[in-house]
C-alpha cells in the first residue's frame, strides 16, 4: 500500500477544509486504508505541524512559521518556552490529526497510526543553513566556537521537545504506532566522509534523540514506524534497524530493500519503496517500468525471505495535472502484489 | 604566477576563516585579486567538484568549500569593482511559487557564488511575476528555479511561460532542479538545462554560457 492519504484527501470537495477537520480527515484516512485493502491507517504525512506548534509557543503565527528560521543563538527564555512541558493549544492541523486518530481508533479492523517529523529534520527546518552548521559540528567545531553550531544544538533541543509533545498527544488520542519521518538524517546533511573519520554527529544529532523518543514510545506501548527516504549509508540503516528497532522500517527508493534485508533484524518489516516521486511523469517513469520494478522488488524480497510490505518511497502527493497517471501507476504497482 | 597554496588548501578544506586570512595575506603581499581567483580559488573549487564526482566529498563538504570561497570573494569583489573588473555572470535563483523548501536552492546558490557568479537569491515561494521582474530589472544571464515537491513543479512551467509572455525568455538561460525534477521534465517545459546536484549546476551554467557565447 502507498502512503496515499493525500491522494484520497483530494477527492474531497474542499481538501483544505477536510485537512483541518478531525471528522473529515478521519474518514479520509479510513477510505485510504480501505482503498488499498490495508488494516494500517496511515495518515497524512504533514511534516509542518510540529514546527507550527513549536513556534506558536513564542508567538509566531502558523502563517509565518514555515518561513521562520533562527539565524542567531536563541535567547534562553525563548528556548525555555520552546522546550517547556507546559501544555499549549495545538494548531488546527494538529488538532484535526489527533481527532482523526480518535476516529480511526474507534474502528475495530483498523490500526491507528500517528505521524511526526523527526527531531533532526525539524531542527533543520528551524535554520536557514542547517547543512553548514551540521558540517561544522562534524569537523569538531563546538557551540562555543560557532554561532551556527550553537543554534543547531538549540534547535535540536527544541525540536525534540516538540516531537515528544506531538507523540504524547497522538498516543493519548489513540495512536498504537507512530511513523516518525527523519528524511534529513541522510548524506546530504551528514557527510559520510566525516562519519568515516570518527565524527559523532549521526550519533549525537540523530540517534540519541531518537533513542529517547523510542523509550517514550515503549513506555506508552506504542510501536515505532521509522521512515527515512533520504540517501543513506549502510551504518545508518543498521543503526535505525537494530538500535531503534522499529516494527516497520520505511526507506527511500535509493535503497535496494533486498540488500538492506541483510542489515535489518528479521522482525523488522521493511516497507516500500517504489520511486513514487517520479510517478507524475510518463517519460521518466512509464507504467511498464513501475511494473518491472515492482515485480523485481517482490521477487527479490521473496527470495531473501524478509518480511516486506509493498509501498511507496514516501508519501504520494496529489499533482493536479498528473493525478490520473499517478493513480494508474499506484494501481499497477498494487496489482503486482500477491492477494492477501 | 604561483598558486597561493594556503588559500587553495583553505577552500579545499572548507575553512572559511583560513580562506579569509589567506586572502588578506595574499593581498598584503601584493598578489592581484584576479590572479588569486584564477590560480588558487577556481582550481580549488574545481578540485572540490572532482572530489564530489568521485564520491570522496559530499554535499556538506561542497557547502563548506563554497562558503570558504565566498569569504575570499567578499574581500576581492570591492577591489575588482574599483579596478573596473567585474564578476563574470549574474544568476537569478529562487524556489518556485507554492514551494517553501530552500535547502537545495541555497546549496546551488552557494556553489554558484563559490564558482564566481553573482547570485541574486529571490528566496522561496517566488511567483512567476517576481522572476519576470528580476529578469527585467537585474538583467541576469541565467535563471535557476528549484522545486522539491511534485505538486509545485508545474510552477516552473508557469514561470517559463511568463518569461515568454513578457518577451524576456530569449535573454536568459533557464535551469531547473530539485528532487522530483528530471531531464525529461526540463525538456517538456522548455528549460535550457537540468542538473541533479549543485556541483553539476555550476558546470551546467558554465557550459550553457560557453555555448551561448560560441
């Protein structure tokens, strides 16, 4: 099944209204699961919500949140407000997400799944130039020697708080698993060259926050579904699979899942990973190529005998002028799957 | 003219502070700005590009080297301007309307600046009208458009259509890039070029301009 709620959302008379209404969004997620015959109710992958909720704590409106970047070290009182555990109202989208979870949780044959951005990815969205800051940290430059590194460290702290608040709210509303999306934990941000020479940035900026979040999920008996569609190196995949031990590991189309199966414990289900970002184009990704890749993936996963769910490399967005071609390719992909 | 090794190494290693200091030292020693650019800085960035293609360098190294190059150029530009010399090419860059992602765009902008181009960054969520206005007002030779989402890619075509409608399309080379963009898509919408990464974008701009000048 694809991560396809956005496609179904756009069957609504007014998708934006439905996006922000818990009842309507819940029905969209239910229809998404039914459409692709899955008990897994995967919601919209709206990775803007935690940033909006976080910045609201310091008075930044939802409208301005997307473009807001911290460019200088955050004032201590502001940082305290960002990291505070005190409850604060969520934005309309987050409220709808939570209400939709409650709706799904009331349906006996569906498994309610939450969604959140990962702390490192959120931190990168809080900065104008996160790659340079991460690269400086990777060279061993500390917060005292670089304002960029200082801001990154602060943003990461604030981001982890925001993600934890989001997880707790979704669990309280019925989530039994949460898909945490960490696409920035990839080689575009974390240099393999630096990692090879002993840099601890992957451990410090990615793994440590995720291990703390995983402990919180475990304590709440909520499963982790880990998604990272960025370009990865093998040690990253191994760390996600073995140390975070998600129930499902969802990877981008740059990975060959049947090779990754060697890096992943047998009880971690691999999800994915058809190149759905290219489905809009018949020249870049004709339907015959979709079928060929799906057949190849399924055959190889069967041969390696690793548990696998056929799916998309990321969420499949609705492209107005290419909706039909995208849906045709999703159908072509799913038609290759053996009947349940 | 011998290469100014400290400056070359500083750029290669992505050390902006050392690049700045080496440039100051070179200028104090009487080295001409254009000679520094041609014999130390451009070769260093060429080597950075080669290492990237060889997968020895990655995006973070590219970005740090581009930053180091820029820290040197910031010292040299006023001197070049005062002596009547100018930077080679002006590039307008932006993320298209509806798309707020800026990391890829920023990397390309940094690399182009590091490559010695004058870069006018229009930011994110840039309307076709704003691209057209920038072409009219700033007379760039190149327009670069970025999109991260499949849903915002059509804004690239809308922008090219707007450049055509305004009668300024022929004045500029149009490059497109971003995660979902492909060479085929670039051709379909009438762009002049596509690059799948920032390093390639610099080479592409150089090649397109060389072709236009030929």
